[in-house]
């Protein structure tokens, strides 16, 4: 894993992640996207293993459903966006945009 891949990976899963663990996963999976998806999948599984909502009457309410939705949205983004190892594919992608004036003059 090179420095660009490591930077992208840490940006996706957070800087507090153990770099040695990421290296081991990368050697096993051979893809930074697969490593990111595996880590995010584990985080999702941990949330699902515990109750998503807990209430102690009159004291506290804890709701983790939005955290779960956020991780699921992030997993979809990681699946679709280009990663440093896919730069060759991304450089061949063309985009077209239509420019529209913000004001119409008469």
C-alpha cells in the first residue's frame, strides 16, 4: 500500500485506525476499497449486534439508528467512488456539463 492509498483509506475510515491492522488487511485483500468496506462492515455489524435504541424512563434515551444509516450511506459512497488504485479507470472518464446563466438579460 502506497502513501496515497493509505491517506485515502484513513480519510474514509478515520485517522484513529491502527495502521498495522490496515497493512495486514491490505496484504490479505489486495485492495484499499476492500479494506475500507471490510472495516465499515465490521462497524456496521457492531452497531447491529447491540440494541439501536434504549430508553431509561425519565433519565436517558439513546438512539443509534442515524449512526447505522450514516455508515450504510458511507459504504455505498466507498463502493461507487474512485479509489487511488483505480486512477487509470478514473482518468478515462469524461464528463459533460451544461452552463446556464444565473440571470437572464433582456
